[in-house]
C-alpha cells in the first residue's frame, strides 16, 4: 500500500512538476536561440551598408558577447524557476545570493574593472576576433574576446590570456 502511494505521488509530480520543468527548459533553449539570431540581425542591420572584413569581425564579436551574456541570464532564470519544483524555496536563496553578490562585488574590483575595460574595447572597436595585434609584447591573432579577457594565439600556437583591465597598449596593423 505504501509503495502504491509513493508511486502515485511520483506520477502526480511527474505530470505537474515534470512537465513544467521540461517546458521551462524548452522555453529557455528557444529564447536563447531566438535572441542569438535576433541580436545578429539587429547588429548586422545597423551596419549592413558598410559591411566589409573589419565590420564582419565586429559583428561576430558583438553577437558572441551579447548573445552569450543574455543566454547566461536566461539559463539562470530558468534554473530559479525550476528549483521550486524540487521543493526548494528561492526567496531565502535570492536574499543570500544578494548579500553574497555584494560581498563578492566589493572583493572583486579587478573583475569589475576587466568587464568595464572589455566593454570599452568592444564599443570602441579597438580590435576584433581574427585581428593580428600586439599586447604586452606578445603578437598574435585574437582568438576570443569576452568582457573579462582577450585571448591571443602566437605564431608558435601558444594561447595567451590577458585580463582586459591589464591591457594598457594595443598595437594593430591596419590593412
């Protein structure tokens, strides 16, 4: 009898909570996909009449940064929507995360400086993915730019990672 009750409870939860979890995950996936396509169209739409090699690099870089950031936010919201289905209260979790975020924010001023510097690198178009640049005496091709760091691959194939707030001088040969 107890087994049947447990089994019935599992079935009831699967029909209500399980379906909600699947729908939230599906909505998060589709929203992330839609926003990536939408952001790509909006950014390239603003500069489509002047698109050339340099602009294409800028579009790819901006689309990657913005869609990645929005996708991260969407998945965090999806996880927060799913947690109550497992019986976890998110109000105390959010309050605790808020206090932890304040403490981490005060302790992580270098990371915040990296993000602000990365934002200006992208908005000013100082360099893009695929450009050949020299940063701190290391010359190579820009492989990745995030708001926090820039990654170069030198001629020997070694990847070098630079925190954006530490980049004081960038040398780039115009084509």
